């Protein structure tokens, strides 16, 4: 039986077998009505197309208020095969766990990154940002405003303390 991800009345129904580009076009067409479609967007987090999962998650993170989102993201952290989607998962969970000083969360992030085998600069930066959020309580604005030299110093100290790189 095919799972249908219908949206509100009058809008197109989307199924798991629909073309990923069509679904992404539908996500992009929400334009200001994203919150109305949270159940549909959350359902797409299990879609077989990496780009669909990425577009749905990016939209949920940036355009919607979903208090239960972390509950959805923890299993994705352990199972998500796509590095770009995983990057979003790590970023969102690190914001949720800001200031927690929870080293176990950072270890889970590190294990997930190793599992997908992504050694890109973007993934390393996301992991470094997560360390700064979780261990030092920095928010995104503070991270962006930190000088390169200060960021390197903070990360070197954290990595030495945590035994991470």
C-alpha cells in the first residue's frame, strides 16, 4: 500500500513514488504557508530521495515551529545516509541542546559523521559549530561574529578537553 502525503484541501496529493523534483517544487510553493503543512513535511523526512528529505527538513527547521522536532531528529541522526541531510540534523539538534555541555551528544554527532564518511569542510564546520553551541553556549550570531583566530583557539581548547578533532 502506497503512503499518500496529502496536503490541505485543494492542493496536490503527493505519494512516496512521486518524482522528487515535483515534491521539492511543492515544498517551495508553500511560500509562507509552511506551518499549515507541518504533518506533510514531517512525513517527507522518510522519503527515499535525499533531496526531498533535505528540502523538507530545511523548510521545517527554518520556517516552522515544531516543538517535537528533536524527537524526530534523534533517529535520523543514527540512520540518515545522506551527508547534507545529516548536516541539517546536527545543526538543528545542536541548537536544541545549546549550553547543555552534553559530551555524549557530541559523540553521537561524531559517530554519525564517521558512519556517512563525510570529511568535507562543511561537515567539519557544522560539527565545530555544534561543539561551540553545546559546550560554550554560543548561538549562531555569536559564532558568526567570532574571529577566525578566536574560533580556532576555542575549538583547540574544546578538542583537547574532549579528545576530539
